[in-house]
C-alpha cells in the first residue's frame, strides 16, 4: 500500500477551512492507500516515511515564506514531493509572471517595486497593489488615480514588512465576466470555475477578504485553454506537475490573460466539483506508486 501524506497547515484554535482535505484522505484510504493529513511544520513528521508528499493546503506559507521553502527543500530531498521542490520555490515568488510574459504568455502587465525602490504608480487608470508572496488577497487593494496617497502608504507598509510589491492595472473585465480558474491534475484538465471580483473599491489592503466570491462551475473556452496550456508549457525545466491552477481574466481586448499560475497549494474546489474526486484520487495514487 502506498504511503501518502497530504501536507496542510495548522489552524490552531480555529477550525480548518480546507473542506476538501478529509474527503480526499478518505477517498485515498478507500482506494487502498495509507493516507493521512500532516501539518507541514510538524517537527514530529517523518517525511521520509512516505512514498509521496502532496502539498495540499499549506495556506499559511506566504507569512513564513523562507521557513516554508526550506521545508520544501528538505522534504523534496527525502521523498517524492508534489509538486517538485524547484517548481514550488519558483512559484512562491510572483515575479514568475515576468518570466512567463517574456516567454510569450499573455499576462496581466506587472511592475515590481522592491523595498528601497521608488514608487511608480499609474496616473490614468485604476490599479492594484499586492505582494509577490501572498495568498487570499493578503495585502492587496485596488486604487483610482485620485487615491495615490493611500496607495503610497500601502506600499510603504509592505516595504516595512520586507515585501516586494506588484503593481498591475485593474482589469475591469473582472467586474463583468469574473475570474476563471482552470484546474489541471495528472497533466489533464480536471475542471474549471468562475468567481466574482475579490477587490471591491475602497476596501483597505489590511481588511479580510473573501478569496473566492460567487464561485460557480465554468466551461473553459478554446482561447482560455490555449493560454493555460501555453503558461504550463513555459514553466522552467518542463517539470512533471501533479497539479496546477491557471487563473485567467479578460484583457481590454476581451482576450484571456494570465492573472496567476498556482503550482503550490491551490484550492481544488472539490465541493463544487465532486465528480472530479475519482480522477484526483487516481492521479495521486499513480504518482505514489511510481515511487513506492
């Protein structure tokens, strides 16, 4: 029986929010695996004792990026890690968007401002500021040109925290057509979802936000599939990916653009797509059996 760990985070006194995790553990056990969820930062975990460690919901990693990437490197040296350590390391820093844009992937235009660098904010359109290491819209907000002073204070706070900021034009297509998430598992399209806008006008950067508002099933278009496949093909080293989520929005021309390529710990939304559970289970078992 393959031994599989699904890496998650320790919610402490709060209830865990990964509703897919117990469902997936149960499905793997029912399929004959020795599977369990483990906190990624559990000092008692024997990661070498597993045939496969799948990063599932390590959703506190962006607050502890250096600690998390060190764990990824150690675990990847002990056993098979999905996704691979070099992929996770590359994907935890959203400056990868610049690399994908240079490779010809249609992306949301992005500028980066590191601590100590002068701010260059747009003057003619709405824009978004967020960190290169973040999740759940943490430290993210949208601004109008008239709100430059608020935006500068936002940048200053991020730089005090040692964070590099991303500055992007706000894509108004999100308000009308939402953001689409295409999920791939085992190298094939698994399912797709659509969600509404996360960043409402005037919402402070340090306010709690709903990460996936109005989530619904979605049938991806050929154009969306083409951008997703181009983004995945441009990941450095052409690694074997167990899972990937490609987040897309429409540009001003109505064509899809990459907002984010999530290769670390994407929410699978199995509660919305319960018919995908058997395929996810099969893909994880296949990956584990290749190393068992």
